[in-house]
């Protein structure tokens, strides 16, 4: 260290800077080091070759270990049609999502667009060869076509020409679930159509729909809950608080 300081004595700041730049340039590329070899970043070709082989083997082993662990993990994942591996968080805990969630009489176009977007996958389903027409006596088998949902079974709630009741102040709210003590359409077939189940994780499967007609003359709140012997529900009705099997709909005239 004393030698380095001694060598810098008597030099200007510019000269010291030039020496530093020259030393750094030699470190990057030196055509003639003490051993007469060309070095790059302080290493000659043989040293770089050894280092490259080491890292090639190291990262190759690391990639192989990662691939092996990933393969072991994938063997624990069930087939797509078998559903989630851990089901204790899903069994008997159905979601109940109304469309729309907030009904405002002054936002007819906005509400109608939400309903149209919700019903779009169901349009033309009855004539689609990818689906089958099921009955109450039908039970889905694995590998069979999904059941087609007939929108006309929603009765007066399926009325695009009337904007689904929003033009008349008696709009319809659509569910993927139902509640018994409400005026649900169709009247003669309340509740879910059970022949749509079980669900085998098909991409083109759509749950059956129930619809509820409400009156928007006065402000109010509609509380909906799924009923069933094997269905668990939460205490809260608010979806943003983690409601399961329940839904809260606000009516704002």
C-alpha cells in the first residue's frame, strides 16, 4: 500500500486519473501480461474455458433439479376433469353471484348491457351440436356433452325486446343460484335444474340460471340465500366480505 502511495507522489490529479484508466483498460484486455498471454478481465483463454465449464455444469445441475421438482409437483396435480386437489374449501360452499349487483333505475342502458353480456354465452345453445338437451330424468355422465340451457324457461324475464324489464321499472336480476321464498321465474319450475350437474370442468359448461323480477319504485335491499341440506352459507350477505351462498342486492330508484 505504501508502494502505491509512493508511486502516485508528484503526479497531478489528471495524471493519476490517466493511470487508473490505463490500469482498468489493461484489466479489460491485456495483449501481453507477465506470462506472455492475452487476458480478458484478468483471465486468459484457459481460465475462461474452465470457468465456463464449471458454470455450465452448475447451472445444468440446477436446471435439472428444478425440472425434477416441477415434474414431481405436476404428478400431484389431478386431471382437469377431476377438479381441485384440495376441495375442503369448495365443497358445499356455492357462490351466489347476481347480475347486476346494484339496480339503479336511472342507469337502464348500463344495467341492460350487463345482463346482455351475462346471457350471451347461452344464446343459441339449444341449437348448438356441442350441447345436449337434457331432462329431469337425465343425469350427466363423464365425457358426455354439457346440457343446453333454454333461455325461454326464464319466462318474462327473458325479454330482450323489453330490455329485460328495465324499461318498465320491473327489472329482472339473474342468478347462478336461487332462493325459495322469492318470486322466481319460471314459476312452475323454481330453483336449479339439477341435470346440469355434476360439473366435469369443461370449458364450454355453463351453470343454469334463475331470475328474479323486482320493483324499483322504492329503494330497498334484496337478500338472497341458497337453501339445501348439504349447503354451507356465511352470516354475511355482502360479497366483498366473503359471502358464500348469499347475496345482497341494492335497489336504487
